[in-house]
C-alpha cells in the first residue's frame, strides 16, 4: 500500500505523470530490493488509481493478476460520455486495457454516484483474460468494502489465479523435461540461438467503436494463440533472458 504524489502522506503534486512515476518506483523497489517476481504480483487500482495500475499492467506481460475497483474508462469520460479519445484526455484506460495479458477482476457498485457503473462494465468487456466480475447492487463509490461479497470474491480471485499459475508452471515443466530428453537422445548436443524479443507495439486507438460493434454482432471472442511452444523452445535451447 502506498500513496500517490499529493495524496495521503505523500508530498509532491498530484498529476497523471507523477502517478505513473510513483507506481514505477514501487515496482522497481519490489523487483530490486525485495526480489519479487512479476508472476507474484497482483496490482490493485481503485478509482483514479486504476489509471497507473492499468498503465503498468499494459507494460508488464507476466503479472499474476489485476484488480480494478470502481475503475474509470478515462478522465474525460467521467465528466462527459464522449465516444473517442482526445489527446488532452488523461488515464486512457479504455485504450490500454486490451493490452493487459493477465487475469483481470473488475469490482463496481451499480449505484456509484462518482464513476458510473458502465465504466467498469466496458473495461471488463475489453479485457483479454476476463475473470468473473463483481457488480455490487446499490454499491457506491467508497463503500464497497462494507459488502460481505467484496472480501469473499476478492479472496476467491487470489486463490483461483494462484492455482492456475501453479498448474501452468507444472505442465510447462513436464513438457520441457520431455523435450529435453528427446533432444539429448536425438543429437546429444544442444544449439544456442538468438531470438528477437522485439514485438510491435499494440495499437492504442480508442476502442469505443469496436466495443459497440462487438455488442451488435455478438460474435464469440476469438481464441488467443498459446505461447507455450515459445517457452518450451527457449528452455530447450538453454536461452537465458
């Protein structure tokens, strides 16, 4: 738990740029001073805090999970129901959420008087890995923790993604061991190759129109290609990243 610049006990000026710098500093501290791995991290962002949370999650691909508590689509969309992203808008979550690759839990109150419930619903619909959302009937903007379902659902999410991660790691280890034995039998040696890690940056144009089209056509979500074969190839070839 930490305070952003200008909030709580933190000094400085509250701004979009500073909040991004704050969460990056906390992330760097966890990595360098405490040795925490990305796959151990669950990011939690509430209200405006969903901005820096989604921003970091869109840049770190191997997080365990993300929790969005009463999140916003963007700063401008809290005030006006605009259908596109303008250059002067802040916390453009709607354009970044689709890049987040880990499981995402969205919690929002249906009676939120500050950030309309529709913000949470649209963000959840745009997630790559959707986890069962929690829509608290009549819940406001600052009282969701008082609902018994809140802690119960949050705990369920943490336990579920923990089991999922353990199962995934177990299956990868078995596959890698099998491939390693096969490779040793066939050739007796292993060659080292350099793989390019440069990937094209995903487009972050506004997704409002795409969201509306998906609602009309009601097409099933396309399945994403598994990257397990890439992981097995790297482990088999003895690559170190």
